[in-house]
């Protein structure tokens, strides 16, 4: 792809004095941003709420190690005692993995959490906002939230989508969680002006599955091409929307599609039968899938996250090597 000149646009994070910022950056992350070396943001909800203990801490360390092995600096994000941390030391990471009182914090929860001294793990929306606020451009996660099934009745849509429509960050993910309405989510992303790139795929990934059956409009083959698109975003200016890089789980590591479809149908029927609604729906369905697939859905999820983290580190490296960084 043709390289475009870097934009002189200044990010809000770069213009803030550290004395006036509520963020606490680890020394490692602060140094990397100052030197404009690659940094990858990681969410903490998967650690605190998405995995069983003690495996959650093992996975948290593994993901950070994958970022470092690729030559980048990991910045796991969480709020501890009302302070947003961008990059966690060993003790803080242990706390996120083992403190059962940690809340789940999306973007809308951040101000109340800061004001009341609450601790919590950050979701995609919370992590994306705080990472961008710190000057980090690349973020790796498992799957995005999106439009829920039966939206016409429930009007249930993840806050991830709205936040990403107004936050300049590149999010590497394996699509959106397959318990959601994938076609409606893609339509919503289009409406919100959020660009989606398929990484070496012409089909949008299905989170646990390599393919969702839905096409993507743009396909890139190399991490350097993603960095080109990021530079093009800045050169164009305009709305500070995110860039979604949809990276499929390897076919050999996906959940068996027939098993996925059968168990998901059972999970949706069980949720309706038991009257599960609202915020309880997603954890109920994910837990049902994990249990009824004998843990296979969890392994597919982790395979996807590992691949996303590796790709995010590669993208961040190309972004930094071109002289990009906090601007």
C-alpha cells in the first residue's frame, strides 16, 4: 500500500500535563511512549472475569510475554483504588487476577470509579478509552461487544461500538462474540463510520470460529499495511474513529462449527426459558458454552486472543518504526 505522510494532528492525550492527568503509567510504558517504541494495550476483564483461577493469572503473564517477545511493551489496563493504571507491575497483575471484588468497568463507569475509589477490570470500551488517552494506538482483545440478538425488542447494544466510533485506536480482535447478532453489528459499525479490515481473510471472523459467513469490504495481508491505513486515517483527519482489524482464529484451533451451532442454540433457549436478560445474558451464554463444550470454547477463545496479541505487537512495531507515536 502507498505510504501517506504523517498528520500533524495532536492527540488529546499528548497535550495533557502529567500533573493534570488521572492516569498512572508504569515506568516501562511511560519510557516506551517517550521513546516512541511499540506499545500494545491489553484489557483486564478477561483476567478478572473471563477465566477461571489460577489460570487467569497464567494467561495474563503469557499475553504480556507474547507482546515482549515481539519487541513491544505490554500495557495491561485496570483501575485500582480509583486510579487508572496503564501497565501493571507484578503485584497489580496478581491483584487483578485474584481480587474477587473487582468490578467490570466500561467507559461510562470510569468517572464514578475514579470519584469513589473503586477498583475494577476494564472492558473493551474502558480499555480503548484509557489507552488512547495515554497515547497508545494499538489494542489487542478477544472479541468485541456488539448488537445483541432480538435487538428490535431489547434495544441491547454494547457500549463498545459507540466508544469506538469516537476513539482513534486500532483494535485487533477475532470479530464479535458469536452469541451476538453479527450481521447487525457489522451494519452498526458501518453506520458509525468504523472501518473494518479483514487480516488475510475476505470473511469476518466468528470469534470461536474462523468464519462468520459475512464478508468484509477490505482485506490486508501484512501488518505493515495496517500501519499504512492508520497513517491514512491521520492524514485524512476528520472523526476520531477506531480501526478494527479482524483476525480469524486459526482453523485448526477453532471450535467445531457443528458443536458451536448446536450448543449456542441450546444456550439461547436456556436463557429464554430461565428469563435471563440484560447484562446477565452475555456471561450466562458464555458460561453455558464453556460448560457444554467441555471447555473447548474457552480454548478457542484463548487461541484467538494469542493470535490477536501477536498481530497487535507486529502492527505496533510497524507503526513505531515509521516514526509514529504520540502526536
